[in-house]
């Protein structure tokens, strides 16, 4: 497959349009399809659609395809395990791939003193396990999460999610005992303060508002936080915020749960984004990039916390042996080279995207870590008015040129390519994004 985009037909092409028409009659309309991509195959960072158009993928299945599309080492691990057995349910029986993966996770997660893992199928299941374990281990019932956070769509994780109202609309009442605090988005301080004060004041909201007016800290089981908000706009929590949050939880005997579903598995340039802060959580939720595209979610916790009895929590398909084999191959690739590549190419990519601000007034903020980069688009840099329709137009303009990106938050574009991305491919992405910005700025300037 070519290593650069090649668009051969109008988009969508005839084969893609035919499949999209079939989809419209039989698939749930709740899915959020931003543009009409119909994939036929992929290799590395490149994707070919059913009409032969080739795209540079900077979405990676929402940060899932960490080792690229169909990495040969991962495919080999999958096929070898599939030839042995596909399923035996780790809930009721034993098999080596699940044990080996738990052992591997105990060595790479930033939790000292022994770690145990619970295996599910997705990020939302990992969060549900963390919620149940937090309540069970602490004997407390309440949870604190953050505005702008996304933790999943099942009822417990949805109760924590506070990214978009549409994700919660029509599903209430949700799980009781959940409270939300402002997240330190220093580009848009939720408390209207200057950058140097925002992180501290956001924590003061928990201490001086939630704990005074709404919930006693000795009844809070856990605080759940994304070290980098994903769906919320790729907003990086300042190190000071995470460090003081850890101090706050320790002061009140509250468990700290790090949601690393999107930011983990090398995406940030470290195995887990929380490692930048020096903070050690009590639990972590892991999914997305852990198995290079196969369904797997893991809740990891201090061994002394994960002491619930048999039957307390389980999953029929969780820790599927084929997914575990894919995860083991993925972790090896991450440790050998891809985490380092995410840091190196990510810095190069970030520099190229930041340079666009000099010529594009739509670019308000460029942020992230490693190959987890967000660009917030604004109509005015002084007022920071959100460029919502412009953001959607830029995403589609990039697609027409052969670049796959996704929106995040109300007006940000996220770049989350496979961690095999090269500097040359990053430069191609910057060039196409530059062209997309130019097109959209021209259209909106003329009122088109």
C-alpha cells in the first residue's frame, strides 16, 4: 500500500455509497459518523477504502490501533492463539495468555507493591469494574468526576461522563452519588482565572465547595480523573493539579482512579500519561490501544484493594485468549520502540502543528503529549469564541484530501495516529491540515 494519500474518486465513491445506504436501514442511528469512510483494508498508518482511495490515518479507530493497522507481529499472535482455542472464559477456568498479560501489566503500570488485574472487553467495562471495586474496598458510596470527562456509556460510567449532554439525554436517572468538579482547562479556565492559578483553584472547588456543601469527604469512595481528557478536547491536566489531587485523596482516604483508556498504552510518549506527573494512582482503567484493535478492557489496582471474593465481579468474554495474545504482542512492540517513537515523532508533529498558528487565525490552542495532540479552533483569539461549525468543516476538508482526523469536545480536532507514524507522515498530515484550514477560513470569511 502507498505511504501517502491517494484520492481517486469523489467521496464517497460508488462502492462506499452503496454500503452506506445499506447501513442506513439496518444499523443503529446512534453512531456518530463524521464523514463517509468505508474501510477495505489497512497497513501501518494507511487505510484503503472500498473504492481504492488511500488515506493517512490520524484517528486510529479512536486511538485504538496503537501498533498500526494489522501489524504482522500482532496478526501472528492472533492467528497462533486462534489456532489453539478461541474462548474458555477466564471467569471459570484458567489459561496462560490471561495470566501472562496480568503479569506483564503488573510490571508496566505505575502502581507499586503488587498489582492485580480484572479483565473486561472495553473501556466502559474497565471503569465499571473500578467503580464497583472502589465502593467495595472503601465501604463508601460516592464518586467524584470532572466536567468535560468521558468515561463510557454504560449506566455507571455514563454517570461519570460529563462531556456532551446528548450522551446523557434521555437516560436518567443515572447512578446516584456522583459529583462533578471543574477540570483544569487552562486555556479556558472554568473559574475565569489566570493560567498560573487555575489548577489550584479547581482543586479548591472540591475542598471548599463539594466537601462543604454537597458531600462529606469520608463518604467519597473515589475520584476518577483522565490525566489527559480525551473526548473533552485533549486537555492535559497540569502536573501540579494531579499532584495536589493525589494529596487531597490521601488526606481524606479517598481512592484515586486514573482513566487511561485513551491516554494509556504509549499514546502520550510514556506507557501511561500519569507517569509525567509522578503520581501513583490506586487503580487504573485501560483499554483502547492495549490490544491493537481487539476488544479488551482492564481494571488494574493495588493488590490489597482487589481482594473481593469469587463471584463479586466477573465477565464471560473478558480476557478473551485471542485478545490477550494481541495485547502481549502489543506491549512488546510498545516497550521495544513504539513508546519512544510516540515521544519523538509526537514532538516533531506538535512543532509542525503549532507553526500553523502563525498563518491561520482559526488555531487557538495546540496541546497534548506524544501522539495525543489536540488543536482548538476559535473564531477570535481574544474572545476565544468556539469555532464549532468551522471545526466540522476542517475535519471534512481534511478527509477530502486523504487525512483522517476526528473532532473532540465542542471545537477541537484530535490527532491520535498509530504509534508507528513517521516524521515524514507527520509532515504530510501537517501539510494537508494546513490546506484544510486555508479552505475553511476562505469559505467562512466570504460567508460561504
